[in-house]
């Protein structure tokens, strides 16, 4: 999963002359939120304006994405998102309230976030091969968690 900033199309003007808002389209505490908060302070210092981080999670990132897509195209509302909103969501949501390929513009790539497979320490496996063997020997007895349908961890679990 990669995370980056996006914004509505910009119009030339003196910028920034007021606070900049970064909408994170996932709940607080996740990778996108943590990265937004890590870059928010240095960005505020570089711009000479406050940077406000706002979480608008839900619908696989569509709620926050829609808020940014429908914001004025003045550069004061940015989106911290994963690539899944553009590459996955149009295929799993029959109707999206915005078109992520037309209504927002990528600005910068911030990070690449790895997806990990972890188990409870009391599970009798030590590597992926043993884990797969355990799953085959115990059908229907295990489950997995993810941030939501269509997310990278969800798709990785389904692929496994």
C-alpha cells in the first residue's frame, strides 16, 4: 500500500495565506493518520501556516475522498490517502460519489506501507508454510481482521 497527498485541481494565487487542511480518509491511529501527523508539523513550518489534520474515515476512504473532491480547488484542502481509493474502490463500489481519477490530482507520494501477516504467539506455527498447513488442517477454525473491505490487508488475506 502506498500513501500520498492529493488535492482538487489548483488555481494560481498567492498560497498559502490561511491554514491548510489535510483530510485523512481513514480513522485516527492508522498508517495514513500517523504519516499525516508526522509530515503536518514540518509542512506547517515550511508553509508558515497551520496544517490541520482531520480524519474522515469510512466507505473504504470514499467519505474523506469525496470531501476533498468537492472542496474548493484552492489548495487549502489536501487528502492523505492510500492508492486503493483510486485503484480498488471503483471496482468494489457500484457507485462512488466522485471520480477519483478526475476529481482529485496527486500531489506527492509520502510513503510505502507494508502489509504483514502476524499470528497470536500461542498459535503452533513459526512460518508461512506452517501457517498454510495449519489452515488446511483446520478449515473454518480461523479468522482474520482487516481495516475493511477492499483494503490492502483485506485483499492480502483473501488472496492467502
